[in-house]
C-alpha cells in the first residue's frame, strides 16, 4: 500500500478509499482487494456509522465503500454525507440488502453504484476504478431488479425516440443495465473502453442523469429499456 511514490521528479499519488463495514471478515476482504489494485489504497476503516462519518471528514477519501446495515444507523447517512462533502468523493454501496426500498434510497442519496456482498468482493477494486472513471457499477441482479420494478409501472411510456439516444448508445445502455463493465462492453462491441465511456457520457447528457443507475431508471421510464 502506498499513499505516494516518488520516482525522479514524478510524484504518483494513489486515490484513497474509506471502508465503512461492521463485519471484520468482510472489511478485511475489502481491504485486501483495494490494496491489491493499482492506483487505489485504503485511507481508513470504520465499523460504525459515527466512526465512518468522522473518518470521512478527517481523511477526505476519494471513494467511500459503505455498508447499509451498520450497528448505529444506516449507511445511507454516510452516502448523503459524501454527496454533501466539499471535495470530490463518491460513495459505492456494498451490502447484503438488494431490496427495492434500499436500492432506490441509496440511489436518491447519491450512491454511484450498488454491489451485493454475495458477489465476488475480490473484484471490488475494479468496481472502484470504474467509479473513478465516471461509471456506476451495479450487481447484475440489482440491475435486473431495477428493470423488473420499473417495468411494472402503470404510467404510459413515451416512444423511445424521445430520448435522443442513438442506436449504439441504446445498445450500450442495455449492456450497462445487465451489469456489464465498460471494458466488457467494449470487448462485446469491438470498441475501446474509452469509446464506451464517451458514449456513456453522451447518454448521461441526453438523459440528464449523473450515474449508470440513474440512466437505467430514466431510460426505463421513457421506454428506451
């Protein structure tokens, strides 16, 4: 783990990650995964909401991994604190809870992604890097759940053409909704991850959203998905 490494006159600084997780075994797995990923390092680890929010303002991390079910409150409050911070910091939820209420509450609070603990936590480093690149990683089952919930809405949906999305942007958004990461989408479509990122930026602009989850929700509401 390194906070900074100087080579000659070049200074390379890792992006820091705060882990708010009350289970020591899960916290240890998250810490190991973060420290095994180039470009990020652990800024601190808290086992309660109160400790986590204190460390948030003390360490000023770039990313916060937040558990929802903490012993002294909901991790959603840590997501809200991150969204209200006066520096650039993104919250990524890592939880055992995947129900509709908590997912939407996290999204509305400003979470940039939602990962279930039942998934491969060893890949959390890649998920954090995706957040740093402007993405919003979502567990595939969460993406399917969001689509299922939204598809049952009774309100009529406008034609997909109202979105202004191109065919390629719609194709990419469908892949995002299935939980695929940018490099996976690029491999499927024969384009670079950077090109996928450019398309996603255009999707955000056209749908007037700021994350993958918001894009999936909005696109479903207007009939694109």
